[in-house]
C-alpha cells in the first residue's frame, strides 16, 4: 500500500543535507589549514586552530586560510550553477504532467552520489580540489532546491484552502528547522567522536533509506495523468517546458502578472541574502576574535535553527489576525536587526545572543510561498515551483559566490562588513512588498479571481 505523506522523506533528506554542509566546510577548512601551514590540525583543542594575537605568524596563516576556503567555496558553487539551473527547471516543470516523485528520486540519487564521493575522498585522502566533483554531481541530478520544490508542490496539490496552504508549508519549514537544529547541535560531536569518514558514511546510509522510501512507499497521485499524454520528441518536450512557463505569465491577468513578478522578486532577493550569508557565519566563527571549535559551531547552528520553530509559531498565531504579507514584513525586519547585530559580535556570548533577532527569519519564505501558490491555478503549481526553484538555484549559487568573494576581500580589515551589507540589501524586499501592498493585495479576492479564470478556461473548452 502506497503512502501519501512526503514528510518522512523531507525529514531524512533534511538530516543528511544539514549535516553534510558543516562537515564539508570544516573538512575543507582543515585540509587547507594543513596544506597552508606547517601545523597539523589538533582535534582535542578546546578552541579551533586560532590565534588572536595579530603579531603572531599563526594569525597571518589564519587569514590566508579563510581567504582560500572562501575562494574555493566560490569555485565549488560556480561549478554547479549551469547543471543545477537546467536540471531544476526541467524536472520541476515536467512534474505537472508526470508527477512529483521523479524530481525527488533523481535529486536523492544525486545527494547519495555526493555523500559517497565525500566518503571516498576523506577515506583515501584524495586532493581536496576534487570536492568540486561532488558539487557538480549533486547539481546535475537536481540539488536541494529541486527536492524541496517537488515536495512543496506535492503538498500544495493536497491542500484545498488558502489558510491550509500557509499552515501546511509552515509546518514543513518547522520540521526542517527541528531536524536542522538537532543535526547542527550534533555535527561537532560527529566530527570529534566519529571523524569525517564515518560521518559521511552515515549520511550515505540515511540517504539510501530516504531513496528507498520514495521509490517503494511514497504514492504518486499524478502518475495516471501521464499515460494520457501524447508521445513527443525530446526537443519538443524541452520546448514545451519553457512554453508552460511562458503560459504561466501570459494567461494571467495584468494584476496577477504584476503580483507574480513582484512576489518572485521579493522571495528571491530575501533568499539571496539568507543563503549567501549562511556559510559566512561558519567562517566568521572559526576565525578571530571568536575562534570557535566544531562543538561551538554546532551549538550556534542549533540556536539558529530555533528560528524555524519560532517562525512556525509566528505564522500559526499571526495567521488569525493578519495576512501573509504582514507576516513577511515582520520576518524581514527582524532579520535586518539580526544582521546588524552580528556585524558587531566580538564575544561568544554576543554571538549566541545574535540568534535572538533571527527568530522570524524563516517566516517570510513560508508566507511568500503561500502567497505565490494563491496567484496561480492548481494545474500550474509545478511550473510555479519550478520557477521558484530555478531562481533559488541561480540566486543561491550567485549569493554564496558573491558573499564568499566579499568576505574574502574584506575579512582582513573588517570581518563584519558582510553582515552590514546583508542588512542593507534586505531593505529591497521590504520595498517590493510595499509595492505589492500598494496594488491592493487581498488574499480572498485574489483566490476568487484565480477560480473565476480557471472556470472560464474550462467553459471555453
């Protein structure tokens, strides 16, 4: 008997991906440290390999290592840009006809292949430059945006009411945050107690279980519709994917088209800043004056993940008294406060307290996804989430590359500059949401407009 709940797959995938990210960053940091300096990286230190004395030769090595890690991370992200964009768009666009399972399966295969490659890389101590291959493999099969885009579309297919969509998406974000928090809390202990080799092997095992669940247990309710499609050539099918995206905007009314563009712009600009600053946090914490080790970084990641839970509570409570657009604005302003505070954090206690203003950071993403799903027809959800995932892939890779480059260029004279820049950039989505409000966004009237257009299209046929 098939199961129609995608939540177990989301939880397993989230555990694996949230564990693989800090492990890869710290593995790269240690490999570059050992290559750059004449010192081996000690695993039993209470702090990371870090010296706060600027006159010490180790201090100069630290800055050089941080610059090299930042630049190599930039190269890794760029290597997966083109294959990630194409695979994400093609897989999610075709899911409107062929079901949501195939994008989940292929992206899970890519994640599994990546984890196996990381295991072999750490086990045989291959040159760390081969890490670029892991990024390319994951992007070619569809990265995390492909997987979560298919999952969100799968969930939206099951929701009939507007409020139900907002709450259901918020629940998924909360689940992601819970798993991410627990994983972040334990990531340091994984490194210290098991080492990188066994940690990457555990990730591969979890992804194998996840792939098995999707293949053999998860239902594919849209599968039957795919058999009714006329067989077309590969080139025609590829053109059809872009044509459906064109139709998504063409068939919408002027107001809907404007709303769709503004909301997509708002979501991607916010996502650009959030995804770009995330790896900078780890590099900032590894270096002086904080000099955190893997345990403290795990604590920091766990505290950051509280924002998933607090954002879920915020959406659950605020949905009774305000619209999605107001919840998004609240989340953006609290994130601006968090970025500004992080720029001046110089002690461990202060860096932990920085997580407090980030309590509602995830709330804008949930609210904006819900708003976007209410602008288009039910039969266009897959194409919509394909556009979102495509832009998230492009924005995410561009953001990580840009922020790593900026941090590499500014870490020597002011490490907190990147956080101040992020706070300033976040005023762009605020202005965009103000424009949405000015054209009289109303959830109820917009939902009725979509229903009316859908019924008109049905009657014309």
